């Protein structure tokens, strides 16, 4: 293993402590998220990276706006009951539900209260001419503690979300056909879903040491490494995205500005690499049975090759229950994949739970993730 100071577990863990302990919870668009960006920019300056910019955008501060409004609109349609207005609202509810699940824009988005979000981008030039571009992604914001993600209940996440899809679909069908018994069933399902979604919003934001200060730490560490040891022909982009937890808004802002420049780039997203075994995701479940997605096969092949070269790291490819920033990239056919920490139960460790604080971070996981991605970058540079 390369012993570079910036990529030791201890050095990476220090970034996690600043973000998760000193700054603490970083809700999308709140001052603490901006403090985290301020820390990132300060570190980039210290490292000597000068090609840095912050892309601003408007953001909501919880995913609940999209989920609750979609069910709420469907339920209002159900109560109105007629085919034109009720059916129209039921259709809107179903449309908004899928938009939220796949991180697309909500039509109702203009109605939600907004805050100022941002994504910090930094670029590191190679020694020679640019043949490849690699974008390393880590999101800065943190989510809430979610009752739906508790260890005893998280296995119901996908069934419950898919039941919500069924409820909204039955609702639309009942209103269009005028079947009153079906309408009552849909109304009951949507009422229950609405109650559950509101309960899920009532807890505080979490420190997000694993989700996703661990990723920011790795991207900073790799930035420091590449600033000292530029690759031969690969330009490295560091993307510290905001508002990931509320619909991947920080990555969308990056794509809005740089999609053309980065069409042929290689994208590696870090998610929760501060605990558990390190691996790469071969199938992303998302949070619904109908919206799974896959990483790009060329990325998976490189990850597999690097893992085989370094059996001592014990890195494996695995399907995961996860929704992250690879999604909009794959929707556009881009070369993206995600590196994760895998818990003993096969799930992300302390996902959206109060236990996601720095005491539960393992520096050796951070170090392994950073070195794995470093080896992948070198592999790409040699192609
Ligand atoms: Zn995350």
C-alpha cells in the first residue's frame, strides 16, 4: 500500500472529525452545509489547488417535500372524487412520486420553501496532455434520523415505497373508472402512507460522519495526493456536492454546467466508506422495486481488475440497497459507479441513523476506499 500522508486513515479521519464533530449535522441549504464547503475550500487552498469554483443553486432541505406532496395531492384527488379534477390530481401525484424516486424535478417544486445550496468543484491538471477525465464525488450534506431506516424496519423500505406506488396507481384507476370501493381502498392506503411519511420527518438531522463526511475526506485526501503526484494524462475533478440527500441537486447543478465537458469522463462516487468492508456496487436497488439502476460496465470491469490485483484489500462487487449520485449519470448513459462501505448485514452502516457519528468511523475503511480509488485512477490513466 502506498504510504502517502494525505491518504492514511488518521489523516482522512481528521477531515471526518471537523465535518461531523466540529461542524456537525449539515442539512441541505443550512449554514452548517455552507460551513462544510468553507472548510473544503480552505483545505483545497492549503493543498495548493487553485482551480476551484462553487456552483450555487436553490434547494429544499428535506426529501419529504417531494414524497409528502405526491401522496397529499393524490389523497386530495381521492377526496374530490370526480374523474376530471380528482383523476388529474391522482395523475399528478403518481408523476411526482416517480420524479422524487428518480431524483427528477418535481412540478410542485416552485411551491417548496428554498434555501441556498452549492457544489464545490476543483480541477487538477495532469503532467501531459489530457486524454481522460475522472470525477471523484462526495456529498457534503447530511440527512435526518429516519424511523423508516431503523435496523428492525429498514427491510420494509422497498416494499413500503412500492406499496405507495401501488396506492397511487390504484387511486388513479379508481378515479378514472369511478369504482367507489377501489377509491376507498386507495384513500386508506394513501392516508396511511401520508401519516408514515410525516412521522419520518420528525427527527433531527444527524452528524453524517459516515454519510457522507467519509466521502468528502477521501476526495480531499485524493486531491492532496494528485496535487503532489499528478497523473500522466488524466485530469482529476473533485466534486463536493451539496443537497444530495434531497434529490441529488448538487450533482444536477454540476451536470447543468459541465455535462458537455464531462460526457466522456469516468465518474466515481463515494458513499459511506467510513465503516465496514469496502466494495463497489453492481446493482443499485434505489428505494423502490421499480426504479433499480446499474453502474457502467466499463467502470465495473476496472474496479474488478483493481480488486483482483489487490486481494489483500478484500474488495468485492455487490448489489446494494442504495440510491446515490450514480443515478443521474446513468440516466444519461455516462461511465459512473459507486464505492461503498458494506456492513456485516450487507447494508450501509448506520444509514440515516443517530448512530452515524464519528465514534463509529473506522479509519482503516477510509484508507482502503481511498487507496482502492487511487489504484482505479492509475489504471484509467494507463489506458
Ligand atoms: Zn449519502
